[in-house]
C-alpha cells in the first residue's frame, strides 16, 4: 500500500511526545500527522525521527583522518545508521593541512549520500594545553588554508562546524568564519570566561563536548565550562559514563539559562560497528571496558552510539524522554541550520525509528512496516 495510516503507541514529533495520533504514509514518506482514523494499522513502540550526531570521527572500522575519501565517509554513515543515527557530521580532527583539504573534498563528493549532512572540523587551531588526544605537532595558528576550506564549503551550501580555541584565534577571524554561515564552536580551549564571552559576542554559537578539553569551572574562575553553561550558545556533551559523570550531565542541562541548547554528541571512533582498535597518529588505540585508551593512557574519542546516549540520558541521568530526544534530534538539527532534519513530518520511513519500552532502537519504520506486511501475509 502506497497510502496508509499507521498508529503507534506514541510518537515524538521533534518537539513533544504525543499519544492518540497517527501518521499517514504515502510513497515511503510521512505525509501527515493527525487523529487516528478507523482504518489505521496499529504498531507498537515510540515513533521518532532518527538521531542526529554532530561529532562523528569514525565508524565501521573507518577513521576519517586515515580514510579521507567519499567511500570512507559512506562507510562511517552506514555504520551509524545501523544504530539509529540518520544524519551526521563526519568529523576530522587536528592533522596536517593536506588531510583537512582531502576530507573537505571527500565531504563535497559525499553530499547526497544517506545521512551525510556536512562537515565538522575539530582543530587544528586549538590550545596545546587542552588538546586532549590531538597531536601537538599539528596544532597551529589559524591560517588561510583553513579559511579557504571553510569558505568554499559554505559557498556551495555545505553545513560546517569548526571547533577552535578563542585564546589562539582572533576575534576578527571568528567573526569572519561566522559570517560565512559556519557554526563556530568553542572547544579544546584553556580560555578564561572573559575570552569565551568575547568569542560568543564575535559570533561563536556552539561549544564542543562540554567539560572535556576545557578550562574548568571553579568558585572564583568560571573558566570555559562556566562561561558556556551561563551562555545561550548550543553545546555538545558526551554521555557515555566515561567522559562526563552522569550527575554532571544532568547539572549542566538543568543549569542552562535557555532550554534546548544542549546537544548529545557521540564523539565516536571507528570501533562503533568495527574492530576494537584503530591507529591514531601512528599509534594503536584500544577499547578497554568501554573506554578508548591511547598511548598516553588517556581517552581517545568515544565508543558509544547516539542510541546508547539517549538511553543513558533517560535511565541514568534522569532526564525526561522529550528532553533527551530533543538533545539527540531537533536541537542538533537546529544548531546547524537544518531544522527539518529534526522533525517527524515529511521524513522518509527509512529515517524514522521505533523505540521499545527501554528506549532501545527496535527498527526503522520501513523495517517495521515490512515485518508487519510479512506477518499479515502469513496470516
């Protein structure tokens, strides 16, 4: 049937959870949301748009820096789609300028691939003191090559997020980047609160993985962490039980002065849907007890999916279903200027999920309808 009504137990429309409503599916797309008609087919679970992830370094055994190709990006997107992430920003971390340019060309070639919606450039214009697992020898001042990459991507309307440290990047540069339409994100920074606030005034609209690789908040110095929490900019945060304590995730969400400014990110590496190890800057990173450990014994990205992050936000952090889902769907979509990606209306059934009672991903809507069709035929 190319035109039919489906009535789930509940649905998340991109903003709130509703009961007693149905979706009309026409030609593989949600064409309408409305009251349940008599001829609607019932389906179990919570219907929701698929997840959006703005920080994905790898997946399916592919690490973007090491495989800066269209095929590499396709493999990463495909790996995460299996776990419910239907839109993502492939993320290139600090490296030499040639790698950045190769990734940018790959991102251009990858436009139109399912799930690929832009590019996140994380570094290399960051603080050496707060570089985390990023290689110190590649950390450098902002240069014309990076500006040329960002400008070209924006000229052809590809969404870009660029993570930088405001204490090593001029306010003029931040304003120029923001003027292209790129999302300037504050991260890997040892900045003072004043420096962060100046960057926000200059055009920064986001922060990268709050708490991690940032000057901390203390009683007398808010640091980057305190400045971001007190601001109205968007902010990513990793919720895997390793990068940030669950209680601190909850505190940050509750403390923001404006609602819907926190974004769940995975910061995932190639081990999601792939082997339990990968090479980073020529050194082996190994998955141990859910943590990715580099040669220095430090965390090197994360081994977590958006689906797992949503479950943790609800069942461990204690956030409401709606808050957690907005953090993983509509808020990141709004941050990068693609609000339609965070809504249920007009979405392909391949990009819509059914969640179970524990909020685990049970199937895409396409898969659920096919299973229902087979079941009905068997009867």
